[in-house]
């Protein structure tokens, strides 16, 4: 297990990153021009990395499956981005943001990475403002902030309910500038279908042009995966329809370890499922919990209209259970509390799988116009979807899969266990532990892309200046392309009876039931057998229409679902091996009256899994987590 | 609910396309329009036919990827709504629904309802940015912005780049899209430095891509799912003229 070297620099926490930057190897400008970097994905982490690396002088090639890099799913993030600016003079600091993040992650993240994240957070805001991102401002012209879950300070910067959109368009504008100058070559409607390994190093990718179906070979001295999370393994999630694990999974099969796959975030405030036909779930921003109050009736099976239930017959359960954080308790805790209330028969709405998020008090206190200015677009979205007016009746919300803290294992340099292969943003595992705090995903994506990777990748590329670009007729490219083509042909050749979506829904059902908000040894063991069977059925009974050499949406989905099934098996393996509850991973056997019960003695480690073949037990490698600057404590928001 | 669908099918960019009739039954009023399309596609796949290709991704009305022309209107009958946020309750049981791709010379069809909107990206690449490299910036609060201007800039920046404005315009003009981006930067101090070069370059590229001139009819604003105001085009024109003569 000695392979896992996290490469955390020596020295005190506060100076690690500064010292690192002062001593990291550099690549001189004329050599940068000869070095090619592939960036897969153009969300916050990918677009910011591609732009910043191109500005430095590297030759960059960027890829996205959407028709434009501006559409990556970072765009849907609503609430905001955290930064330790302390503009509010309310006691914020780099250490506090670091501590909140470590604690929010239930002490399962790496101290040095999280501290660095908190340290560069302030630079992100400066960068975005300089790019022309229209953040919310106060009347004096300065930047405004709001509060988010798991924090007692106001450190969240926002652009109405569209912060992700504005930050992504900022990164996209920087990327567009580099494309225009000719420093970045952009490949839209392209999907990475294989990683190319030469002599143990990542040297390129096979990408499928989704318009023509043609497989293309692309060389890079280094490959960066910024391909997001894998929440769509659950079929229903707040992810975009196209979000997938394929690039990360191909990398995993080529030697990149996958860390903590069972850490998934179930977001407490989503619009509840309304029927079998449902294709995705819609998030209602956590920022709503600044002013909305969460409640259910005290009585079981109370079917009265919310406005007919008097105040003293309502249970504002978050305020009751967590008085110091109230409605702003962290996501994992708020989600579990909602599930508990519904399991107790006090859920509302037709299905009984929902709780109220009520703005009546806020509207009384602030007036409708203030509430509208703060959350107008979210209220409109809710109204569109549910046909109910949240200004008049409380919103109905329920938890849904939203984010995955697990991902490819990376060291301090953000390099995976494959030399030359990097993972940034949600695609890696490093910063959020077992639960991510609100407004921290945007922060991490941009931190990695703007401020971390541009330094750390130089450390590797400095050793590559004598490596000439490898021609893509190299046997390794032949082999990788052949493998990709064979898989596509295999999918088309099954010609079975069940549709891809049918399998995807079956997968999602298993994952939600047994590897969702509550997990048990018994359930997970059952899920293992079910997933194996589902995988076998998929490859013998899936029906994929159309051909390989054309735009074929059915084929695209089939490849992604095939990878999701294998990932699901690994998630279950991981969940089963972690005999404790922490953050989003709640094992019913390990609890204190509904609160997660960690076991720091035996499980204060990162579980990094090595692929050993499909259907084979993956090998577990452990990276022990050392806490030198914070005291391990029971996470309390009471 | 039951619907008669007339959908544009086109195998690829070269092939001739045509409207094809489908009927679909047992549709729930709370289904989204795209979920109705999912149901249709599942039926087609079960019958061994190829599903209808259409662009979509976030299904939350923010990514700008969905792009259908429904009953003659981009994104369908509701104002301020993308196709993905349209629900079947917005249609009448038994209705015939016409579904076509966005039509414009600058948006060539790739397949069925999927069109190529990369012209928008190319317009952005010639000037849709502030030329600032990562790291070379000052503290964010050193650039105060008048709140009213910041709010107007945000209104303009809400554009999702879907192209409905182009599809709605009888000249297939991209003026609303370009005007929104020009306005966002023109209203902010960060964007003023390059304002002149930006507007000249972006307007020129818009012409190069084959988009037509503004008709002044306001169809773009009426069909924009994000309510981007026509005043952004006026601001673009003002910026353009002042850049041209100074």
C-alpha cells in the first residue's frame, strides 16, 4: 500500500502552499510552447484550467460533449461561491473557512488541500470581478454576501440565483479569448472514450466526434480530467442529462485509483419526484434556507392544507433539533432529518415524500418585493414545474442526489496515480471529505483551474521538455482506438429487448434504495448481487438503435450507462467496507439516535480503489488522514 | 392526454428532411415537454426505429442547450420559458403539435432537431471577454460598481445563448445575443477599456457568420426565454456608432 504518496509539502499548514509555489519546478516560456495539454470538460474546473494554462503558453486542447463549452453543468449552480474575504467584518478568516470545510466534511478530507482551497478562495473573487462577472452589490457599489449552510459567517458571493452561470460564463469568456488567439483548440460535441497510456504515462485520449461518430486520436504531454461528478448513477439527480462518469471510469480502468466512491451528497431542497416518467430532479438553492423555514405537521398523516395547520401543530424540526444552525444545518444532516420526518409518516404532498419550505414569515417580515429580489428566479422555476405559487403556498421539497464528493484519487499536485493524468473539480475526491458545504463546489472548481493546477502541472511538465509530441500512429493509440471501437460495436451487436433508459432506471432504483440516504450491510450485500445481475443482463439484452458512424444519442447513453453500472458496483463495495457513518455516508448500524457515528480509530482514511477487472473485487489502498491542526470532534450543529 | 405530433426528421446535414407524423397517448399533464419526447423515443426504440435526436442537457432552463421550434415558436407557447421548462399541461388534449429545429442559415441542421450554433462561440471568441489573465488582478472591492449598473449588467448577462432570438427573427439576426454581451461589458468599468474594439469585432463577426440585420420588430425579445430586453440592441448600436466615429 505504499503507492499512495499524497506529496503534501512539509512545514506548517499556513505556509505549505506558499513554500511549494516558491520551490516548484518551472517551465520556461519557449518550452511551454512545445508542451501540449489535453483538458477534458469545460465546466468551472476545465474552462478555468484550459484558459489559465493557455495564458501561460502551453498548447491546450479542450473537449466537451455539449455543443458549446458554455453549457457545462456548472452553469446550473444557483446559490453562490464561498470566499474568506471577511468583507462583512463578521470574523471570517482563511482558518475559519478551512475549519468549516473540514468539519462540514466530517473530518474525512485532507487538511493541506482544504487549507490551500481556503487560501486561494479570495483570489477567485478578485479574478471573477476583473473578468466582468456581475456579482450582487450593495448600494455603496461594493460586493454583497449571504449566508450558507454549515457556516456562521456571511462569506457567500452571489449573482442572483445564477451564480454558477455567471462564473462559468466568466471562465468561458477567458477560454473563448484563448481559442480566438489560437492557444486553445476547442473540440465541442466530443466525448472522451479512452485514455492512452504510453510507458506508464498518460499521453492522450481517444475522443468520439458525436456529430459523425468518428473516433479521433489526440496526443498530450499531460491529460487533465475535469469531467464532473457521477450523480447520474442514481438515474434521478440534479445533474444534467449528459453528465457521466465515462472519462473518469476509463482512467480508473487504466490505473487511476478511485477514492471514496460511496461519498455522495443528497441535497435537502429539491422539488419532489412527481411520477415514473420523471427524467431529472431540480434543485432549489440552499440559499432559500436563509429565509425559508422547514417544517412538517406534528401529527402523522395530517392531510390538511398547510395554511390550515395552526402554528402550534407544526414541527420546525431543524430549528428544534439544531438550534444554533437552525434551517442552515449542513446538507447531509438536513436531508437525513427530512427522510426521518417522512419515514415517521409526517411527510406532506400526495406521495408523503416531501416537507414544507415556508416563506410566509419572510414575506411578512421583509415584504414580497424583497423576497422576490432575492429569490425571484427560483420561485418562478418552482412555479413552472409544480404549477403552485410559492408566494402563496409553502414549497414542497425532498432530498435528491446532487453532488459526489468521491472521485479520482489525486495527490497534492492534483495528479492521479497515473503519471501525467490530473483530475480537477468534482472529478477528484480531495477537498470535501464525506460532505460538501454549500457554495464550495464552485470555489473548488475555480481554485483548481485558476490557481492550483497552473502551478502544479509545471512540476510534472518540467520533466517532459525533452519529450517530443508522440505521433498518433503509435501502437498505444492503435490499441486504445481498437478497444473503443470494439466496445461500441459490442453495444450495437447485442440487439436485445430492453432500452438503455430501462437499464438506467433499474440501476438508479438499486442505488437509491440500498446506497442512498441510509445504507446497511444487509442492503448493500443484496445490492452487490443485483448489480452483477444487472450488468450481465445489460450486455445480453440491451437494445441500441442506429449505427456507430453517425450522431447517435442512444449509443452515447448506452456507453455511459454501461460505465455507471460498473461504478455502482464499486460504490457499493466502498460503502460496505466503511463500517462507520460519516457525512453523506450513513450506515444505519452506526448511529447515535439518528446522528452519524464516526469511527476515527479505524476509518480516518481515504479509501482508494484499484481496478482489478470488471466483476473482480477491486483492491483497497488506504491513505491515512492526519489531523495536525484541527481536533477530531463529533460534528455538532446543535 | 393524447397528442398528434408532426416532427422534423432529417438523417444528417446533407439529407433532405421532412415532417413525420406520430401519435402519442397516456401523457401525464405534469410531464415536461422533453419527458414527453423521452416517452416517444422509448416507444420508437422498442419498435426498432431510431429515436428523434434533440439537444437538451440541464433541463432546468439555464444551460441553453434545448432548442425546439414548437408550433411555430422557439421554445413553444409560453413566454419566458425554455423548451425544457414547458409542461404538457400547457397544451390541450388531442392537440396537434408541430416540432421543428431552430431555422437560420447560420444554424445548419446536424440531425433531426439538432442544429449547429457554434457561430455564437465564434462571435464570443473575437471579443466577448475582458482581456485579463489569471492572477494579474486587484482586490475585488477596488472596483466599485454602481448598483443600478451592476443590476442592468446582470440582466444582460442572464442570456443563456440558446439562439431563440435568431430563430424568432425573420432576418435571423443575432443582435439580441450580441447586444446582451456588449451591454454587460459596456455597463461595467471592467469592460470599458476594450469597449470600442469589442463592439466592432463582435458585430463584424456576427455579419461574417451570416446572421441578418436587426428588423426592429422585437420578435427576439418576445421569444427570449430569459426576457433579455431590446434595449440591449439599442445600447449595442450606440456603442457601435460611437466606436465607428471616434
